[in-house]
């Protein structure tokens, strides 16, 4: 076996060169990927990682897969992103920021960027544009959802990618996983939840910990917002509370424009 051949769970795999990049983000998704010592070595042995600022000091621009974390909120980020796209055969958007704009896109809802800049930066102006997802500027081949992404799901997706297997995201909503986890519905405990319309895959992370879903993974394939509104109103929550949640990560922006 050549020195470059590695084993993943005992199976020899070709290791594509991969690079990790961050744009406007909290870097929590990168931390998630480095998390979980029990599986980290197996995960890292799948890829020949040539660039990962949070994990190593070496740098190379020779890679086939680019994992991109973060939203785009500066002109120089657009240029950098386009260079990454030109180099990578596969570009993976990692996390809600990269997929939808994430919590950063809340800035856009004020509708007056100059006012936002003055409020936040005062007399220290910085270059800051409207926040957009990665797909607004370059082609995205694959998305990994979540804020943050879930390490276990990333491992499955990256393993399938490297082994040439198809990658299928759950099309059903978080409620399915929540029921499978035998949780009491939070609506019955007095808390709102976007589980009925949000794409599953997090194993109902929040409801299983007694917190309502905020929709970080974006819409399920069939997202019946009208029905969610009925559920919210029936349990004493206002449309404003629902919209607050729907706006949080940017995944429901097309649905929101229909609501307003
Ligand atoms: S998706 Fe969430 S955890 Fe990931 S970088 Fe953005 S804010 Fe951080
Ligand atoms: S707690 Fe949320 S995810 Fe769970 S069943 Fe109720 S609405 Fe669905
Ligand atoms: S329950 Fe909702 S907010 Fe929580 S991780 Fe899952 S999709 Fe995201």
C-alpha cells in the first residue's frame, strides 16, 4: 500500500485533497468538525487536508474539495470565494451561514445598511455589505445544514462523498425525529417550535433538550407554513413570534416574502 493510502475503518480509501475555509462566521461549524475525539482520527484519515486554519499551520492551494463555512458580507470575500471555486472540483457549503446567510443575515432585515454600520461600528467604519449565502456568488455542489453542523452527520456525508456514494438529506421535518425520540411535544409544554416545517437530520437536537426548534436547517421538502401558523395560534403564540423564528437563520426567506 502506498504511503498516501489510508484506511477508514480498515478499508483502504483514496484520499482527496481537501481544504477548509471560513468567511463571515463564528467558526463554530469548523469546531464541530474537529470535535469528538473518538472519531476524529478516522474522519481525518478520509481526507488529505491541505488547508484548515483552525487545525493546522500548513497551507496549500492544491485541493479538490473545498469546505466553505460562513456567509459573504464583504467585497473582498467575494473575490476570495471565486478563487476557491475556480480551484475546487467540489465546493461544499458548511452550516447555516454558508447555506442561507445564517444569523448574520439578520442584519439585512433592518433595511438600512448605513444605519446598521453607524450603530455597530460608530466612528470606525468597516467594509460591510448585505449578507448573502455562498450560493449567491458561486455554484455550490453540496450543502451541509445546521448551526452548527452536527459532527455525526458531517462524518456520514463526507464518508459518502469520498467513497462516491450518493448523499441524500432527509426531506421530512424535525417532528419525525422528535417523535422517534419519544419527546413530549414542546407545544404541549408551552413553547413554540419550528419542527413541523424544518428539515430533519439533527436528530431533533433542540426539542430533545427541551428547546423549541428555530429552523437552523431550513425548510423540509414540504414546509406547510400555513399549518404551522395554525398550530402557533392554537397554542397562544403570535404570528410575530413565528416570523421572529423564521427569520433567524435565513433558510425560510422565500416563505417569509409570501407571509409579509
Ligand atoms: S452556522 Fe452557526 S455555528 Fe456555523 S459558523 Fe455560522 S453561526 Fe457559527
Ligand atoms: S417539539 Fe417540535 S419537533 Fe417535537 S413534535 Fe413538537 S413541534 Fe415537532
Ligand atoms: S432542532 Fe431545529 S434549530 Fe435545533 S438543531 Fe435541529 S433544525 Fe436546528
